[in-house]
């Protein structure tokens, strides 16, 4: 199967890649549309999301003897890892609601975001003047508490697309190396996701990178005697497609520090090292790229 339809996929991919490099405003508009779609679902279903999210705290007696392992560096021990709560109560719920409202295909890529699916929409067709009618959602959930609610998030190579060069049909697509630029240090970053995917049905789906960030509070850190980790707010962040980052308009060049060094040490395989993406610089690119919702 690896070699079947390869010539057709190669032609469709490079045609679409050239099209979106020449028409970056359309790619940006698709990103804004997809971001707004998720924003509206969060707003319309916030009460349901909050209820299911907070249920995990009420059910404490049933998991307290078997808590998940602490993660991160030097955990204090008074914070329960809440990653899976966000993945289920927020991430799976968003996927279910989107699937009920739109035509989606759960394309089985072997790596990528927590939730990944192709969404078909007449609006995308209108944005691209009929060039394509779909987008490949890469939707990650980044749960954080009061100690790690920073103005950035850490992203892995499998959560970012690159320039996506595919030179020959019998070769494979490869991304050029990016640079994570900090105040004191820089390092190479190897994005692993294609900026778009040509599908065997003839459509080409640009990759959309969304990071939904449930933020929980810890009442025990205040004077209150209450316990639990209730939902406080939800952020939705859109990281630009790799063609926008590297080709046109080349955000990584225009906004130095948009990607800056992550929390991995030098002993890690360089191809797996993560980066941080700056929310303040994303907001300068466009305010809709970072939005927060709460009760």
C-alpha cells in the first residue's frame, strides 16, 4: 500500500503546497475559522464541560488510594496529576461534539495530537474558493494548575508542522529544521508533522494546530479548607501551520522568540527535543490565536 497512488498524492500535495504558499491569507482564514469553531463549542458547552471535569474531584474516594504518578520536575506532592481529566472531560468531549455537528474522518495517522481528524466544511470551500473543503485538526489538551499556568506551552515535534518538502514521489516528505531562539540559548527543533495531507479521495487537508488548555484551581493553596481541583478557565491556542511559520509570511523570522527552548536537557535525542511557544507573540500575530473562557 505504501507505493499505491503515490504519484497522485505527490502531485496533489505539491500543487496544494504551492497554492497555500502563494495564498497565505486563505490558510490563515482556515485557521481562524477552525479556532472560532472550537471557541464556540467551548462557550456553548462550558457548563457541561465544567460539570464533567469537576466530577473527578467529587469521585476522589474511588481513586485516592491509586493516584496517577507525579509528573514534571521535583513535584511538591500536593497536586494530583490532572492530565487525563482534561483529555477526557474536555478533549474527548470536544471531539464528540464536533463529530455530531460536522462531517469528520478519523484518519489513522500513527503519530500526532491527542485528537486528530479531518473536518469537512462548506465554509472552508468558500474560504479557498473551491480549492479544498477540509482541514486536518490536530487538537491537543494541555491541562495546567496554578503552579504551571505560564504564558507559554511546551510542544513536541509531533505537535508542529514544518515546511513539508516532498521532492520526489518515491522519496518521503521531510521538514527543514527550525530554530528555537531564547534570550540566552538556542537549539534546533525538528517538526515532525506535514503542513497538509493529500487524501486518497482527492482532497487536500491543511493541518490546523489547536491547543486547548483547561486551567484548574487548587483551593487548598488559599485560606479555604476546600479540596479538589475544579475547572477555573479554558484557553484555546492556535499555533500557525508550518508554511506560515517558515515560508509565507515566515512568522519565525518576523517574531524571534515565538519558539524558544523547551525543558528537555541536552542528553535527549535532538530529534525529540521540545520547544515552548510564546502566547504573547502569538497574540501579537493575531489576538484570536490566544483566547480564554470562564464562567
